[in-house]
C-alpha cells in the first residue's frame, strides 16, 4: 500500500503485541503508531481505546495537508481504521455531515464496522453531541469479513 499510494502520512492502529508489524521505515514524524486493542469496553489485560488515543489521532491528522494520501490501517481494516477514518472525515466536515459521511464510508466499505468506543470519544472531542454515534449506529450490521479491503476516501469527492 505504501508503494502503491505513496502517502505523506501513515496511521497504524494495532494491538500492542502486533505494533511491530507496522512499517518501520516510514518517517517517524509522519507516522502515528497507536497500540490499542479493538475492544468496545475495558477488558483485563487489554488496552482500551481512550480519549487520549483519539485526541492523538485527530491532532496528527490535522497536520496532514491532504495533498498526498494518508493511510490509516489496523489489523483487519474493519473497526479501528474505519472509526479513525470516520473521525478524521468528521473533523474536516461541518456539523450535520455525520450521517452523510457514515453512509459514504459504508457505501465504499460494506465491511466497515467502526469501533463504537473510538467513535464515542471522537464525538465528545469534536463536540458533535451524539451525532457521530447515532450515524454509526444507524448503519446497522456490516458485511461480515475476516479482513477488509483497501478503501479510498478522496477528500474532494466527499466535498471536504
């Protein structure tokens, strides 16, 4: 994906045990590495996505100018990366666009099932008053897959 898309920025969201699978040769100042588990609520021995993780994600993405791609990846491309893409796109959009963006994500990625806890934190940080949570919940069930496929969200195509 790095060779194909030649991104300027990269976000890796992997369980701490697997963070070593994130590319190591990408420039460190343009690579955000977040070690967290894909869980919707706290579990013993697991790192739950929290507001600090999502704030770091949003802050990092604000440093991306949109000229070249930003790749966001997790292990399967279904939950953490889709929640992150949703948060980043909402951050770049106007209030009230949450449902439109969620539907765009699902139309391009029928397998997308954004991590609800990450969405909840993004909703709080972006002061969306539950709109992001509601938008994701209204999507219903995703197409079940073991691993998602790469999906592109071109900012200008989304009006962002």
